[in-house]
């Protein structure tokens, strides 16, 4: 996914969230549903549910992408740490071998 399409997706998601956060759709405490929510038709409810489902899917995709990026970063860090550890051990062995050679020469 390109950065432009990700930005467009974020913008769409933000706009959809704002549209879904219509205060008239919230429950009014003890009075129950708002007047507008009580009179929503079946198709309006289905449309609202579809928008919510779309938002949920988009949010899940965003989290999957974030998780994949974090997993890849951890894999790279782990690989680099292991490589650095091997290099350090090799250097230590070379130093010990050199020190042994010097002691034997004395």
C-alpha cells in the first residue's frame, strides 16, 4: 500500500468517524434512544451498520499493518543482535589466541 493511498484511507476513516459520531444517534440516558434513532428506517440502520463494519475492517487492516511492521523490525533487530554477538565472540577468540601466542613467546 502506497503512502498516498494510506493517507487517503486515513482521511476517509477520519471523515467516516466524524459522520458516525452524530450525537443524535446516541442513546439519551434514561430516556432511551434519540428521536432520530427511533425513526431510522431499516435501510438507514443497515447503512449505519455497513459503515461501522467498513470502519472496523479498515481499523483492523491498519492494526495488521502496524503489527507486521513491528514484527519485521523485531526480526531485523534480533538478526542484527545475533550477528553482532557472533562478531564480538569471534573478536574475543582472536584476542585470546593472540594473547596466548604472546605468552608462549615469552
